[in-house]
C-alpha cells in the first residue's frame, strides 16, 4: 500500500509539471466539517466485542496488555447525504494521536468498507472495498494525521448514498508489531472536512429581453435597438451562494445568420432572488438575434441555456395624420361647437410598421419607461396599454377616439405613431380653439359668515341652457354630488360654512346625452379675526350715517372659536376698551360719530382664559 501511495504522488507530480493541472483550477469551494455518526474500535483479543469510541482514547495497531497481544482497528461512519449531487473538490479525514509506541515508526492507512449500521467487532468486521490513503510521516512524535478520502465521498454523492464507513488500521505487514502501535485522542476523535459545490443553473422561466419574456419559437418579439437589455435568474442549491453578488450570469448574443459574431457580457451582481442583466447597444435593424445565459458561482459554471430570439428594430414609424369630423383645426377664427367632445382620427398613412398611436393635449410627450419589479427584473409598460394610447384597426391603419379638451381657449392635440418595438415617430400636432363652457356660480344673500348657511346658485352657459339637465359639484374634498336643474336650467345648493379655513365648490353642467362641461370654482376664505357688522356704518367705503347719528356694531367670534369671553376694541387708535360677550359669544356696542370722514375700529377677541386672539379686525367706515 505504501508503494501505491508513492506511485500516486509521482503521477500527480508529472501532471503538474506538464501544466495540465494548476492550483487555480478551482475557485473557492464550500467547506463543511462533520463528525462521525458511528465511531468504534475492535480488539483481536476480544473478537466478538464492539468498543464504542466515546471520550476515551482509542487503541490502533498492536499493544501488549494482561499478558496478551491486542490488535485494534478503528471504524468511522459519516453522514454525507448533504453532498448528494454536489461536485466534490476534496475531502480529508482528520485524526489526532495521543500516544505512540515508537516516535520513529508510523504507518497508518485508511480503507473504505461496506456500509455498517452498528459498531462492528473483530470477528464480523465489514468488508474492505478499496484503499483510500495512508500516512507515514515521522517528523514529530505525536501527529495530526490526515487522509484523502475524496474518492469515497465523491462516489457516494454521485450515487446519492447517505453514509460512508472507513476503517483506520496499521498496514497488515506491520499490524502485529507493537512498535507501530499508538492511541488516538478520544476528546478530538475524528473529523471529516469536505470541499464541495453544487453547480448553479439558469431558471428557464425567468429569462427576459427588454422586459419581455424569452421567446424560443416564432413569432419573435421586436425590440428597439436603443434598448436591448437581457435578464436571467440564476439558481444554486448552496446556501452560501444565494446572497447578492455571490453569483454571476454570462450572456451571449449573436445574429442568427452569423453565429460566429458572438458577443458575451457578464453580470457580476446576481443572486437567486435577483436577475443578472446586460445591455447590448448598437444592434442592426431588421436582424434576428439569438441569446443564451449561463450562471457561475466562482467554482462552477452551468450549461448555456437554450437560446431565446428577437428581432431588432431601429427605425421609427412615420408621423400620423390627425383629422376630426367635428373639431375644425384652428385657423385664427374657427372654434369648435360648444357642448361636444372632440372626435379625432389618427391615420398611419399606410406605414405598416405602425400598430397604434399615443396622444396628449399640449406638447409634453409622456415617457413610457421601465421600473424594477419582482426579482429585480425590468417591468416595462406597453406604450399601447396606457390611457393616452389607442391601437390601430390594423398595421398601417387608423384609430378613432373621442377626447375631452383640458380647458377653454387655444389647445393643441399632439399624436405620434408607435411600432411593435415601442419606437415612436415624430409628433404631429392639431390646434383647436375651445369655447368656454363652464357654468357660473353666484352667491345668494350676504357675504358668507362662519358657522352660518351659505347658498350658491349654478347657471349654465347661455348657449347650453336648453341642453342642461343638471350639475355635478364637489364641496371641498368631499364626494362628487349631482343636482338636477330647474325649469330655467339653474340649481341652488345650501351648506353650513363650518370650516374655519373656508370652503371651495367646483361645478360642471351636464347635458342629457351625458356631456359634461368645463368646471367653474368658487372659493371663500374666512378672515381669522373676529367678525364686525354694523346696522348703519358699513366697510364699503361709501359715506353712511352722519355726525351725531348712532350706529350699533356687533362683534362675533373668529372662525373656529367656540368660547369668547369678551372683545377689546379701540376707536381711531385710542385706548382699548373691553366689552363682555354674551353666552353666544356675541357683543354689541353703540358708537355716535362726532366728525365726518373715515374712522377706524380695531377689535380683538378674548378667549375664556383671557388670552387675546392673534388677529384683530380693523373695520374702517366712512361717516357722511
């Protein structure tokens, strides 16, 4: 057996010398250390007794005890089920000596045996199946012998066998020589260290090109030459290879008519939960391309996937024509009919590359981009799936749509053609002039006061009065509401002005055919100080009352105040005077002007705690 070891070493040296094997052939594999599930030794003097190897030292080889010769062998069984299907790059059995009979003599060999399910005895020792390795170094007295058992682990992994058993013994010619006897350290016992790797793979159902699923058969999708990004998801059963940046994905792309023009690129940042990707700019319009991917984990590369195919499209379609049967193009004087939505026809003018159209009001063309979705893959919106797109009745044909202009006045409809690859034409533009169609909103009664009812009247555009059947309105951010129009085409609403900040009402008129006009908005903001009203003297600026004519002034709480104890007021910037408020928070004073012209009344509200409001109301009035 020692000669066999020497021959193996000589053969290995020859291979290295010839350059067929290099130290860098294997990148960092995974290393797993395990311990025996069964460990025991036998004794020739006790042929039918098994000796479990637990914490005590285990004899190996020959020794003399109780006047007799004892010869012992050690049996170790390891669970290798976790390596099933893996590539085994190396496997070492490690032992530790505790005593030696003669420091100058050492001969230990390891055999693989038939599998065992219980500790063997000398008399029923398992059959030796093959020699694995030996250890003869005598440089130190007590050593840590190691043995190459990769062949046993590799074969078990290939055959999906869950266990291997090895026998540790002194070679037969020396086994009964007590000078070769020794003991193995019981606390350390034995360990199996395996370097292994599961080869990665490409997940076929997660291959994409420019956001579209891989096509392995016709018809092949068309991809715009300005955006060709390939994506593929790697898989790897090794837990250590499943994190981000542990895997790479290689991509290969070539024209179908010239497989030798193959271009390869590598994505360094893939994982089992994130696709790898690579971009390939500069492809030739009209050519059909094929591509495939493979995964790497630093130790192994998968096989190349089956090819996917696509057609490169680098030509934009022709700009469309825009016409309308009811909205004439604006020529400086023409307007569209009030009360009608626009009907527009987009025409590809026979360009068979066009499959649909995009459109927008104005000149800003929306961008249909891509976002990151599941597995980090590109999710690219179909430019014909959006709200501002329409499919042609056939390639190169037309599409008709009804559109609502965004507002009154000059407007411009912009449209462009779209091909199957997502390429867009230059835009075409269609100007129109939209007449105002919004209804009017009129306040009924006095200026709104906080926590009082407000009434508004809706009236349609006169040209639409005979068609108006109702109004659609919204109060602040509430739900949209519908109210029917009266015989004169108008309607009124009443609501409580209970928001201290004020209110906003938006309204559109409705016609019997469902047409909805433009929107009109009414907004009122409450002044944050106290309210001041007078029965004689107003703040309109017009002269009222007169010298010696008394007038009452009523102070009401600021919007949102629920408790007012008093008000503090000053006339023409004189001393401030406090007046108590009633239970309803209202106070009334009487002033009799002694001079004509403008006078200022400045009023603060005072809360229940005696605090002054932040805002005063400066009420100016003109005495006749």
